[in-house]
C-alpha cells in the first residue's frame, strides 16, 4: 500500500512535482547530473547518516547469508571458511525432523491465529461502534489499547502472575481445594496460550483501523434500512459488514503474507517451560541451532530460505491485496 | 404461505425493536465490555498490589496479592539501593533517550532529503528505503554484521541496528511533502540553504509528527529485549527488559548482592521485588500512554490513509 502510494506521489503527472528542483534553466536544457549533485549536496549530506545506517544494518547483512553456503566457524575469519555448496540446505531438502517440526508448528500457529486472533478486533470494533455513549466508548478504548505498548517480556510476566503455578487462578483453586492447572508448561495447550496472549495484547489496538472504516459507512444507508424496517441485526449484516469487508480481506491477505513469522520474542521467552518440540518455530529454530548450538551454516540456510519465501509471500500478498484493495477503506480515504 | 408468515414475523419483530437497542442487548454489551476491561486492568492492579503488600500478606495469599492490606515500600527501597535493577534502569534510559535522538536525527534528515521534489539521487535512495520495509535480513546475518563491526557487548548494538525504520521515514517524508511549497520557496528566496530550511522551518512545522515518530522509536527502544539477549553478554550492560526476563520470568532469585548488598534477612519477599521490577518497567509506558494513545491513533490512521 505504502509503497504504491510513495511511488504514485513520485511519478505523478510528469513535470508537476519535479518542477521546483529540476526546472530547466533558461536555455531549456536539463542540468547535468554533476550540476544537480552539486546543487543538492546539502540534501545528500543530510541523507547520508540515515542511509548509511540502513545500508549497514539492513542491506549489508544480506551478504552474511553467504555463510549458508559455508562451513562457518565463529573464530575463523569470515572469508576463510570452507565453501560447502548446498550441504547446509540438506535439512530442508531431506526433511530433517526438527526442521519439519518447526515448520509444522509455524504453520499451525499461523492457522490458529488467523482463526482466533484475526476476528477478535473486528468483533470488538463492531461492539464498540454500536455503543450509544461516546464517553463509555472512549474509556473502554483507553483501557483496551494499553497492552499494545507493553513489551512481550512484561506481557508474559503478567500472564505468569495470573496463570502460573503461584498465580492468581491457581492460588484461588488451591484455596478451594481444587487441583491446580498447569497453564504455562503444558505442551498441548501452548498454542492456546500464545493465542490468548496475542488477543490480550493486540486485539484492542487492532480495532483502530476497523473503527475508522466503520465511520466511513454512509449513515444514510442505516436510515433507509430503518425506514424499511430492518432490524439492527439485519443492518449489521447488510450494511456494516459489507462496509468493512474490503478492509477485512485486505488485512487478512497481509496477515497471510506474514505466515512464516510468528511471535519470535513471545515464544523464545516461554520456550524453556514447554520444551522445544511443542514450541519450536522457524525463527526459534534458527536461533537455537545457530547462535546457541553453533550450527551457523545450517541455521543461516534455513533463515535464508525462510526469508526468501517470506518476501515472496509479502510481495504476493501485496499484489493480491491491491486487486481487492479497490474496495477497501484505503481507497475511500 | 410460509413466506407470508415469515414476512409477518419480520415486520412484527422490527416494529418492536425500533432503532434503540433493547435493554437486554445493552446489558449484554455492557457485561462483555466490562469483562474485557477487567481482564486487562485486574492484572495491573495485582502487580502493583503485590509490589507494595506486606511480607505476611504475600505469603498468606500464595505470592500474588490482588489488593494490598498495607503500603510497604520495602521492595522499591531494596531495588533503589543500588544493584542490578537500578543499573539496568539506567542502561534502559540511556538507550531509550540516546537511541530516540539518533533515530529522529537520522530519520528526519533522510526523510527531508527525500521530500524535496526532483533532488539528486532521490529515486534510488527512496527505493532503498521502501524495499527495506519488505524484508528483514534475518537473525544470523544481523548477528554477523554486528559482530564484524565489533559491536558485541556494546550498547551501540542496541541502538544502531534498529535506528532507522523505513516505515517511519516514509511517514515523515509524506508529512514533509505536505508542507506548502510556498513556505519553503519564500525561505529560499530569503537566502536560506537546505539545512537552514529544514532546521528552522520544516522541523518546527512538524512538531506533532515528530512527537509521534519519536514516541514510536522510544517505546521500541524501551521494550526491546531480544537484541540485548543476542548481543550483550556483560550483565552490567543489561537493559531492564533483560533483567525482567531473568529475575521475573525465569524466576532467578535476587540475592542481596544483586540488590546493592542489603542484608539477606531484611529483604522483602521475592515476589514483591519481582513485581516492583515489573512496575518500574511499566511506569514510563504508563506515563507516556496518554500521549501515545492520542497521537498513535492519529498517526496510525494517517499512516494507513496516506499509505
């Protein structure tokens, strides 16, 4: 979205936006590139610090992917490691059990979260939108947006206080003589735990875009429906839902574009409680096998393949979203 | 026949409903929202309560107090007696303030250079910024670069890699581009150079968006945890989030040495100290939250609308 927009503002009608800077001098001749560089040298100097940081820490690391093709050892200088071709990729091609498990968990978590996390802000937004009192709405929003700004460390620490062995719920159970429940260390319910944390943290914040889309719906439609005797439920179904359908589809596609990335920090913080088999995802696989276990080459290979698929998915999602996007809130605004 | 009854039923229902929701629906909505808010608020109250509850009360209620019977600041005194947490707090403040400055300086200047129509090199630089939004280089390559730059165990490793966010640069750029050209032209006629225009005209006009982006960066630095875990092995340079993870999530016991040498039998209960650490890491966010909420909502919508 953003990218298309930025491009659009640039390539707008030729001549208009660029008129100020590159207006041809009296002779009708374009300035030479050297003259333009000299004219804009202050601007270029201003761009350098930010650009350098971006190149150094966002683009230079791409070169680091070369160790995916090496037998890399941390104490051997970067250039001297032995080249091993595609050996490191064999975990992917030959379907190494640990790798497949990480892939399976990643996709499973994405699936569960699309089903349970994605609709939560929509439902919440519809609920908030149907409130008659603006004041109550604002108070509720202030409360529900807050968790979004907390770090995962804080969120998980808070969850431990509520669900942990000596947390609020288990203390209450114990006081009543009921068996306690192991919420945090049970591999079978780990995905449910992750999902509830994401819902707690971000579904309030997620309502913002939907609430904005809801205000864009023509109020006249509701009036007309009321005159026709449509119940509020029918108004919801025939006016409200179609009004935000574009945005829903758009965000869903973008979410699917991120399929391979699931809450890395969130998982790494809780992994030692549930164990790796239940909680390993692609990103934690790369960290655990590479940085911790020293299999740098293999991890880099998995990271590289994941990254390539990720970019392809995001670009693909953007393209698809663009097709559907015509009906969304983006175009109306 | 059946359609007719159906139709009848519909008309009757809608006539009773009118456009004000019925009492039961309103009550139901109220209950759901109240429940949502409770689920968010109660943990915070519990965390704060446990941090200030008396030792007896904490033990008696199994480690988590919902409402304190008394005010007891011992755990905060223990923390601010010098020691691990106090040092980590300082590190976090330094990173957040320094990092936000670096980020804002780099991002605004880059965004401004990209906002002047037809300036030299704008197109390739813009492509570099835009494309950076689409991918992240990956953990291992990032680590290698930080290592090759010799930044392991340096606080710079917590700032420089995340200093420039492409998305923020684009948001700043679109704001700068919305400043009327006439304002900038008149300054140029008065003989102001590009930097002068940026510093004394563009930045003052952009205070609101600078606040938004600055807060974006600041919250990011304050909350960052994984980079510190990856790059910083010297515990003296740990930021607060990492201390929080070690002593609260992983439940490592805080010895009296970790707390600036208070004698062990005077220490408040671990649970209270843990919750006090949690509160301390929450407070800065809670302080800026009113601004965050107002501006982020606006900022996120402009981002969405513009983008």
